[in-house]
């Protein structure tokens, strides 16, 4: 369980820093496909968690095929990360409404 939490946290940190690192931003703005991948939390999360899976040796299912195990782990973890982030934003985020005017009739 601790290994999975370290895996989840490490991936979330890598996602955060990947979005803040100027060379990665510049490369991802060069093409439409890369731009879409970069702006999608689920998509970018999958690739980050897929790269981390073999290094941290974490899996959610005991599957004998290593590549399939890493892909399933990355899919599950990316989805979990997005759902937790969205829930956190929903509960504790701040909604900002700009240029709101009230018209009287």
C-alpha cells in the first residue's frame, strides 16, 4: 500500500513539474497531437505512470505479463489520480466569476 502511494505521489509530482518546465511546454506546443496530450490530465498521466511503473515495480493486479501489468497499473492510477484531483477541486476549489453584472428589469 505504501509503495502504491509513493507511486501515485511521484507521478503527480512529475505531472506538475512537466507542466511547469519551459522546454516541455515549448515541445508540446509544436504539434496539435502533443498539445492535446499535454493538456489532458488522463492522457499525460497515463504516460507518466507507465514510465514510472517499471522503476517503482508497482502493480494493481498480479499479471504475469510485465508489459500488460504496467499498462493496466498506469491506466488505473491515471484514472484514480484524475478522479481524486477533480474531487479535491470540487470540495475545496474556489469558483471565480468574472465580469458578472446584474441587470434589473
